[in-house]
C-alpha cells in the first residue's frame, strides 16, 4: 500500500522519538513521566496509532535534548498536516542546521559581560536572535536580579526592602542592530520589585517600529549598572530561550586578586561545577575571565562566583567573601544532606513506653538543633526537622509553628490517617538541600495519628501551614523527599532566585 507524505512524516517523527528515547536508555513509561504525559500516549505515538501534537513534540525535544531533531521532524509533519508552505521570504533550514525546540525565537549567540569599576558593576548583554517561528516578534523579555548577601537570603531581603533597586539607577539602554544600523529600543517595565525587575524590550522607538519577522535575524544589546552596595559576588545566566552558544566575561581589577569559579544546574542534574574551566587572562590592570558553552539545555543556570584575595575593592566589612552555601551551613550543624542513604530509608518505630528514654534524647537533640537554626535563617513559615536528618534512624520529628508563641509539636511514630481533598501548591525548603526551593502540592488538612510518651496514641488534625510542615516531616520519616511530590517537569528554584524568604505562606 502506498503511504501519503503526511503518513511518512508521522512515521519519521515516531522513529526519531524512539531512537532518542532508546539512546537515553529510557522506557516509554519513564519518558512519559518526565514529559508529564500518560504512558499509553507515548506508546501510541511510537506505534503510529496517535499523531503527535506540538506540545508533545516540544516536551519530548526538551526532555531528550535531541539538538532539534525531534522538533524538526514534527515541523515537517505539521506543515504537511496543515498543507502550508513556508512564508515567501523565509529561508528553510539548511541540511544539518541547528533547529531547537521552543517558541520559534532562537538565541544563536549570547555574549554576557560584567565589569567592576568606579564602585559599580556594569553589565552588557548582547544576543543574536533568529525568528524560526511563524509570527513576528515585537518585544523581548529581560530580567535583572540583585542579591546583596547571596549566602544569607533573609539579610539580603531585609537589605533590599530598605534599599530597593530602582529603574533610575539601572540607567538601562537597549539597541537593535541589523545590517550595520543601530537603533535604540524603547522598553516597558513588567515587574518592579525590590531586588528584581522584568522588562520588555520593544522592537520600536519614537521614529519607527521594526519587528523581527519570521526568517529574519537581528542583534539586540542592553546594558545597565548597579552600585556595589546592591550587588553580590555572583553573576548568573539562565537559559530561558533555545540558545546555540553562550559566552560569559568577567572583568575585575587585578589588584583585588580575584578568585573565580562557577557552578551549573539543569532540570536533569543537581548543582555541580562547570564542565569546562574559566580561562583567565590579564590585560593591564584588569583580570578577565572567559567561559563559553554550546547548546546549553533549556532552564539550565550557569553561576559565576568570586572572592577577592588581595587589596579590598569594597570597604564594607559585610562584603567580606562569604562563600559557604546554605547547604554548607546546614551540614556544619550536623544536618544530613541529600544523597545520604538514611534519607531514603523508613525510620524505625519506637516501642513505647519501653523506648521512652531514647525517644526523649532524640527529641531533645531535634529541639536543640532548631534553636541553633534560628541563628542562620528567619523561619517565618515555621520549621521542622526529622530524626533521620540528624543521622538518627528513629521515627521522631519536631515541628515549630509559624507563630513563635505556640509550643513546638513533637511527633513520635506518626502516620497520616486522613487528608482533605482540597490541596494547594506552595514553595517548600528542606534543611537537607537548602540551596533550593520547590513547588509542592499538599492537602490543606491532614489527620495524623501519633504516639505519646506512655505509648498511647492520639489523632491530631493540622491545617494549612502546619499541615504542610507536618506532612513534610512525615515524608522524611517514610524515606521520601518533597521532590517526589512535585509535578513532573517542574524545576527546583535556586534559593538566590526565591523571593519569598521572610514571608509566610499565603492562604
């Protein structure tokens, strides 16, 4: 039987999907979980019983990191399905041309530079754009975030509330370049917060509009500055648009003897060192550090950090390098960190009242650790700690409510016996990986059966914030981390980007 072009295109998509899935060593069920789809749908697409959708193709490309191959097969199928051809002035991609997934807008090259001079940090971002979509682009979203004390979020938030970042001090300038012409771009604020700005760069100015049409390329450049009193020793690039190449430069004074290093995170990997080293060169009285990567995955984050070992360029004692991460400070208190086997094992039940003495000793250690934690972080949402987090394999946890006038709750051998059908999603932190926050769905009310010192059992109902705190700690006692509760594909948020530290959960 002769097959139609659209059937052949669908077959090509299914074959490309299967090739990349098996190449990654994933089953259909595992791929479906990572994509947030029902497993039967992946099976039906590969078996040619279902035709792919655009959303399916985008997610498959992002999860399998197929360098645009899966997305290209879908585009070929989709154009045949709609019986449409490319726009007359749009050049089709050459064989082997990089064609990533996404909205259609591609960053072919980003050059990001940060220079410290004259008591301020000067940032210039340059992006070479290509519109691979079907609609003209008329605006581009950029973000500016500052963090004065990146290793102390509470202090940093308080500082920026008292000394908010302003658009006036940024002195934002933006330009569009095309064919040697350099046109200023107007901009419009989208979000204006104390330490965070989102800005639309508009493809227009007082004289004209210049949209980026499908098939066209243009370079945009924007620059801003922030005084040293509002900047911390870090510079981060986040990949939010499909990007072909990312280049970063740091330009720091030689006399400060800067030591620079970097870390990276992605949806599929926890924080780790950059896969390639920074290259240092000296140009007169400046130390320039360069780093680059090709085809960075979507949602990856690359963070450069530094400290000055020579003459201080900042007289403020508070600016002394504080390189310890939040997880390092938790580890120093004896809190077991993510990856330890004990965090994945169900805790041992107490035999009460026979084990009462042991139970009280464990609870005393938990309570003492909570007291010491107050010196490190403002736990305005409340805080809890489970025995396995201190290396103790017993089923005990202590939870302190957001209201500090209320006594902490002691949980021995707890288990959830009932939960409300109503849920909400809030960001949670965990002492065992305190460098990140995650969006976790939880019931608004849970009923928990737990033991008393004499071995009797009671049932206590917890609501809202306390329900979330107690459920988090019971998960620990069952060998579960909150990441297992998160929706598939939802990334963890680095604590540096989390802006609700110091604020209670909202109900």
